[in-house]
């Protein structure tokens, strides 16, 4: 179940355009690596948490190694990983050196398991984080009303 709230956003390219309502996902929790490893191990039964953790850790190290060798890595239904570069411009081709490169970025393209998530998802509308916070504060203070406009400011 994906919790979402709705917010109004303007168009940054057209300040005169009216704001429109858009959905914004609300994450239920940040799942730690160890908790995710335990989840995987509990699903499989054959592999221990230590084995799962080791395989994932080794995969990450090897993925970085292959990316730094300039390879595009296909991880089956998970997807593809490769790098892109950001750089500062130089006056001409001759003046450009590796010193102009400012960052190495990892690009990820999802595989088949991540395609068409919309058809598999269920959605649950919830209040915005600011409204939830204001409501909880009001409840703790014994208030019977909440000023949502003040909470959003």
C-alpha cells in the first residue's frame, strides 16, 4: 500500500500558470540494509542472513569495480547500471582535460521486475506531513481544532 498526500505545485517555467494538485508519496519507513537482508533471508529460507548480506555486499563492490572499468552492468530483472560524467566546459577540444570532469554519476534503468508498477500498486490517501504533525500537536495539547494554514506556513 502506497500512502500519498496531495500538494499544490506551480510551474517553475511559467510563474503565471495556476498551481495544480499532484500526488506525493509518503514513505512509511527507511528500511535499513540489515532489515532488508533479514527480509530476503526470511523469504528464501535456504540462505542465512550472513550469506545474503555477503552476496549483496560483494555485488556492490563488484558493481563499483565494473562501473569504474567503464562497463555497463546488466543485473537481470533488477536493471542496468552504467556511468555518466559531468564536466566543466573548455574553450576547445585541445584545452579539455580530465581535470574538467567534475563528477561520475551512476545511471540506473529498471528492469522487467520494476516495469508497470502502477498496475500492481494500491494507493491510500493520507494527510500531509505538516497536517499530521499539527494534529498530533493539537491532540497532545488537548485542543479540539487545528489551524492547517498555520501548520503549512
